[in-house]
């Protein structure tokens, strides 16, 4: 679940691990974007989107959104667990800091400098050089698949990133859809290859762990796809097909 197509990265990661899984994507086009909303309003929207997904009786619910995980994870766990395990998305600051830095955390302006993110830095990156980089307009540009706006937003964030950074944390799920463009913009000549840390793979693996499941072979690819748009059954939004992850999911058979 997410307000928009930021959930594609985690969903595609689940698909690659378990091609036999039936997937339900619950988006909120009527309420997006969630970022500017108050925490209380965002939580109400997230609960509605989660309830729409829960009506399909899933084995687990992944919150494919950093902002919703910050504000609504506790409420959703109270509402749905233990019947439906709820897996949140946390920026991959801990594994990024383990490399020793310097580290840049690319995140939305609302998350950058927030007590939540500062707490993660304090807990997991103490002693490592960390720069918080606000990415103005990047998530919105990715959501629209607006190539010109993506290029401008990536370039602006790259200009705020110190030249000696060796690792970038992608602190918004939308950014994982344009990871290679971010790499190309930040990589400096003469420096070691830039390391990017997203959350999608870890979130997908955590979902399987919570269910006691193991990855399945690709030959088991018979899962289905259901898309919910503010509770209504529909199809993947057109901008999703601009990304590899969206095209991977479009190839799945619709729900039976």
C-alpha cells in the first residue's frame, strides 16, 4: 500500500522472490499526495487504503511508503495485527553507515531534518559523516514519470550532495525507481563506485520472514495482480509503466 507508485519497488522485489504470490496493490489516487497532510489526516487515508487491501484477506501488508510508515505504522499494526502482519519501510541508514561513510540521505523535504530521521542517524550512524539532502519535487516528478522534472530534481539534489560521499541512502520509495539516474548524477570522477541503499529488497525479505516463507523458483510464476485505486478495482496507473518495476508487474495475469 502507498498513496501512489512508490510501492512499485517493494512489490517488484516481492515478485522476484515469490513469483507465485498473488499481489494486491492498494493506492490512493483520490488522496495523494500524502506528504503535505497532517499526521492524523495521513493516518486516516492510510487506514482506508489498508482496509481496502485487508478485504482481500492478504497474508501480509507492506507499507511501501516511508512517510506512511513514520506516521501510520503503529495505527495499522493495532488495527490489523496479529491477523495480518504489517511490514513498514525504514530508510536503510544502518547498512549504509556500516560501510563507514561519508553518507548522504536523500529524502523528501518533510522527512529531511525530522526527529524521526535524526533519531535513525543517532541510533545507527553515530560517528559517521552523514549529510541530509532534501529532494525538492523528486517524488512528485517520479509519480508523474515527468522526465524533465526528474532530471531537474535529481540535479538539484546532487548539487547539495558533498563530493566525497561514497554512499547514498534512498530515503523515499519513489527514488528507488530512478536509482541509476541518481547514481549517474552523484558519482564523481576518480572516486570509488557509489553505493546506493534502498529498502525494497529488505522489506520484501522481511515480509517473507514474518510469514515463515522462503523464496520460490521462477518456474512457480503463476501469481495474480489486483490493483485497488482508493478502494476501487482498476489497473496500474499509466506512469507506472515508465519504470522497469511497473512493466514487470503489468506482465502478471489479472486476478482470477
